C-alpha cells in the first residue's frame, strides 16, 4: 500500500518521512494542493531499482540479439575466453 503524505510534511516531519522510506523500502508519495507531486525514496531503494532496470535492459538486449541472429556458438565463446586468459 503506497504511503501518501502532504508536501508540507517534508519540511515539518522530515525524519518521520525518512524513516518511512527506509522502513518500507518503497517510495513515499507527496501531494501538493491535493494532487500527486513527488515520489521520494531512500538512496538504497533507488539504487536497487536502478540496478533492476539495468538488468531488465540487458536481458532485453540479449533477447533482441537472439531474435536478430546475433549469437556466437558456445564452443567459440569458450575458446575466445581461454585465449583471452592466456594473453
């Protein structure tokens, strides 16, 4: 369940909002004049989310490579790795 707070709480209850971000490890949504305005989160949560996005991007790149025939046989990959280790 998302945590929703008034934007005025950011200045008057910063520590409480910070605790919520760290405790639940998800964004806290701030409203301004009753409308959604900002989403804030701990840096740890942000880094985890960014890492997942990078992973999803790499997986999609791999899928696209496979779909477009940009692959290398396993034996060739292993041989190239062996040659790289020798150098």
